[in-house]
C-alpha cells in the first residue's frame, strides 16, 4: 500500500480546519434536536402509560358495573315474574268468584254477594 | 401440507390455583383429564388464567386484572371457557366480553355465607360473590359440585336444563385396605378434624364437645385437628390454645399445621372418625376422603353434608353442641365399651347409619356403592361429556378425532 501524497494530506487538514466550526454547530443542533425528541418520546410514553392505566381501570370498573347491573336486573326480573304470577293467580281467583256469583244469580234469580261464603267454602259443602 | 391446528382451545379460570385448595383441585383434575386426552392423541391447547398460583407449568398465566386478560391472545382465541366459581374474583367478570359464540361453563363451588365469616376481607369477598354469582347467567353449562349447589343456582334463576351435578373426586388416593374393623388401632379412639380452623366450620363447637367429655374424665379418645393456620380465624385459634392448655400434659389434642399430602393420607388412615360440625359446606371433600379410607363420619346437617355423607355416618343438628357431644360419646362407647377394651371387639362393632346399625364389612359395602358417584372415574366421565357438549357448541365444533377419543375413553370408564 502506497503512502498518501503530501499534497492530499495538506488538503485534508485544510478542509478539516475549514469545516470544523460548521460541523460543530451542526452536531450541536442535532444533539439539541435529539434531546428534544427523547424528551417528547418520554412524555408520549408517559401519557400512553397513564392512558393504559386509565383504560385498564375503566375496563375493570365497567365489567364490575356490568356484573352488578346483571345481578340487579336478574333479581328485578325474578321479583317481577313472582309478582306477575301472583297477579295471575289473583285474577283467576276473582274470575272464579264472579263465575260463582253468576251461577247463584241464575239459580236464585237474584244478585248475591258470595265472596265471603265462597271464601269459607260454604257453597262447596 | 398445512397444520390443521388444535382440536380445541380451552381457557380455564380460577381466582387462585394453589395446592391444598378444593377449588384449585377441581381445576387441577380438569387439567389432568385434558392432558390425558392429549396423551391419547387429542390436540388441545390449554391455558389456565389465574390471579395467583403456586403451580409451575407453561400453560399457567398469572393475570392480575381482567384488563391484562383482555391483552392475551389465548383469551380471544379460546373456543371454550371454563370458570371455577366460589369466591368472587375479577377474572370472572370477563364473561361479559367473551364472544357470544364461545360457550362458557361455570363450575359452581358455593360460597360461605358472609354472616359466618369473621375476617373482614374474606367477608367482603363472600358478599361480592353473592352478586357475582349472577354472572352464571352467561354460562351455557353449569357443573355444580353438589346437589346443594344446584339448588343454589336454581334459586337465583338459572334454568334447570343448563345445570348438572359433577361431584369432585377425592384429592388424595385413599383405601380402607389396612383396616380390619372400626377402631382397630390400639389405644384411644382417634377423632380427626380436617379443614380451615374457622367459626363457619364449627371448630369451636367441636372443642366444647370434646372438652366436656374429657372434663368428665372420659380418656378413651384423642382429637387431631389438621389445617392451615394461614386460613384460620384468630378467635378459633385462641379457643384451641385454651383447650390445649386446659388438657396440657394429657396428650388429648394434636394439631397438624399445613399438613402435606402424605400427612393427610396418614391422618385419614389412622383416624377412626372424622368430625365435621360445620355451619356451612358447599361440598366437603374430607368426607369423601374419610369414607374412602374406611373412616366413619360425624357431621352436622348443614349445607351439603347430609348429601355427601349419604346416610353412612351420624348427622347432628347444626350448632347443637350437646347432640354433637352425645354422638361422639356414643361412637367412642361403641368402639371402646370400657377403657381397657382391646382389638378383639372391633369386628363386632356396629355403627349407626340410615340403613340401620351396620358392622364394618356391611358398612364398607354400602360406602363403596355411595362413593361410585364421587370417584375419579365418575368425575372424568362427567367432565368429558360436558367437554364434548361445549366443543360441539363452539365455532371449532367437536372434531372427529376428539369426539372419537371421548367416546373411547367414556366406554373404558363405563366398563371399569
């Protein structure tokens, strides 16, 4: 390998000296930009982490609320079903009373209030 | 040729998955059955999601929150989801985000009524479980560990056609082979209590009962209490220490803290009677284990105890200390009519059951019949039948291979 010519070495040194201040300023600017980017990145990561924590908390809260609502809705439905069944029974009972009243009315030709009699089973004897 | 993929992807869930815990054992039994189907050629992808575990296996994922669960690929890709439920746990709320075409099965273990719990944190968990139990409405199938649990789910409006009973198998391998009769060990009659040392288990009543008998000079029996002090009530532990101090030097009470599996097997084999005076039991595995070991049972009539005892032991009213005392005294008197009674009498000892007074051989025969429904085989048969139903209802469907393997295994278990 041949040695580098004297003229080339001098030219290289000259150019280096000439460009050094420009390069230093450029590097400094790049460093500043990089610092800014790193800071921005950290902030964004922090914001995203906080967002994720919020979302996690929300998921837990929402699912827990769903569970509670599901339970109360089911309990309410069951209470309504029970009330519905009770009302249906009551209606059947009332209809039966009216039917017996009509029967008695037809038999004796007069309106009779038999509610108490029916309830004490007088008519069934 | 492209990989056809697994026959089924299964996600299993439990609040905790630890040794010496009934709910965890239920999960472990399922894992073992699925692994044995895998060994036969089924391609099953299995993932266990839990808040905490002391088991170490690659398929176990510790997920602290339901949000973490939702970030798991195995959660979204699972074809079927199987939840163990007793105490409230956050992961169980994920039933509301599981895609509706993926069938869910819940294993109902029951919950201790909050009014019987003293520890404030546990009490809160029990209260939350009463609300969370309604999540079961999302389940395609509900496998109840006991008849009592089935009634519990019926009472909250779960449709009967989705419910079935799947008795848990014993956690330990026990046989009565070494026993010749009731009370065939030398020395005093051995009473055993196994479980958490908490008020709900009636430990205080048991201590009162034995103390009153020892206080009257009855020296024909001793008591061993085995349980994990970590899951015990301070108040009950204080009662226990008072009892031990009162009878110090007489070697009446022995406490086995956090017994190992081997210890538990030894305890059942050396005990004459298991005493379980609980105020609540959703299932009670120790009764199955006691009967499997040829050990008589005295229990209260709380919760599932009468069902699991099957009329083969002595049932006393819950919280009735005089009745419990009388039942213990009666059993001890049958085994040791006097304090110098020897081994020769054991073959003629008869014990009270719902089938009349039976000697040991007759009792064992009825016990064996009762335990058939509580065996490993019965559990496996029931679980793989449910698995086939779940697979068939999932988008993956029941593959020919898995279907054939389940049929083959069911036939083997039925023949056995």
